[in-house]
């Protein structure tokens, strides 16, 4: 059975497994999932049935994990940090296992060439490790050169498996050079790349991207990034009502909402290269008291958002796009 290595699994989330709201083994039992997939593969006649076997096992695991997280969270409704990390952890296991199984069972390639390397990365909020119950799963399939037919097949089959799980996938397939070129001209792409996190595949390729981003793009465009993000914030505030005191606030996009806190940390991370709040304190960007205040505000907003997701269900994705009380 194709499965993620222990090192890869531990690297695929920024969280200490002990900080999850449920034990990692309760959320995803790799041995059990592997056995289910192996049994299904043995009885499969073609790649469609093999893909169905992979999707079926992962769907069962996903449903059980989400049920466990929901039960634990409703019992301890303010343990939001452990909850969003748990959703991230489960998503990591699903995505990594899907890719590993696709490569082993659907498109085996014993001797891949240098051009057939793939690094799978989480970007945006998923890359940051912050997942509400029905958050989007934003993925970057990174290649050294233009995708080969084999790599295209791997990406396509992996996406079909994840779509079978009813995950809302946002994805891009790019080379390192394409990431740099698009990041220079598109603020949304640049911000997403700022949060890029390696999941599985060729780690050296992912490290190359990170190195080039900081040396060739981020390091030389700090003032530009700050100006663009502040302009983006002002436009968003005007769209949402330009006040913190709306009777029907948007928890994520409204003034004083999650996006404002994220913008603050994006700017600081971009200018300093710091990944942790402690590093931002050490470099003098924030005081310990400011970080503590931000953390309390963030925890409150994430608590509201997560419970609303659980109350509304998957349709919250539609509600978020509409003027609605406590838009999420």
C-alpha cells in the first residue's frame, strides 16, 4: 500500500499532533485505510475501479474524522485552535494518500525523469494550516519544467479522487519560473505563495521555490506589497460597509474581521521573513501584549466561523458569497 512516510506526514502540518482536538490515530488510521484500498485494488478491473476504491476508502475515513472532530468540538466549544489544526491534519492525510495511491496504483512510473518530478504544496489558508469545517483546499502542483503527459495524468487523477470526497478544491499546476512570473503581477497569487507549505512529492523542488521566492521576489518588493495590501484592504472595507459595527457583520471579510488580522501578519511576514509570532516579537514588529490581544481576537473570530460552518453545513460556501447575517 502506498502511504506517506512518517517524516513526510509530520512535515505536512505545522501543528504538533498533541495540539489537535482529537488524537491523530482517531482522525486517520493509515493502516486501516491502506488495507481497505489494497482490498479494493485487488478486485478492480481497470483504473476507473481502482480510483473508485481509493476514493471510497478515503471518503469513509474523511466522514469518520469529521464526525469525531465535530463531536469533540461541540463538547469543548472553545477549543478552536485544536479544531482548525485537526481539520488541516485530516486534509493533509487525505491529500497525501490520494497522491501516493494515484502514483502507485493508477500511473506507476518506476524510473521518472527529472522533468517528471512533482511537489504538492498547500497554499493560501490551507497552507497556513487554518481550516474551518468547509474551507477550500487550495493546492499547487509544482513541476521543474512543463508538465509531461505522465505528470498531467497524475494531477488529473488526484483531483478526481479529491473531488469524489466532495472537497472544494482550488488548484494550479505551475513551474517554479511560472510562480515567480505570476507572483510579480498578481497580488492574490503572491499572497497565496507567501503561505505555501510542502505536502508531499519532491521536497527539493519545493525548497527551490521557497528560496527563489524570497531571494527574487519577496525581498525586493516589500514596500510595493504593503501598499497593495493596504489598498486591497480599503476596497474590501468599502465593499463590506466600512465599519466594525454592522448588525450583520462578515466574520471573514468585514472590517475588524479575520482578513484584517491575516493582512497584518502577511505584511509582517513579507517584510521580516518571520513565520512565528515569537519571531515577530523578537524582531520588534509587535509587543508580547499585542500578540496576545491579536490571538484572543483571532480565536474569537475563528470560533464564530467554525460553529457557523457546522450549523449551516456545506451550503455555507454559497452563503459566504451572499449578503447575510454573520457571513462566513
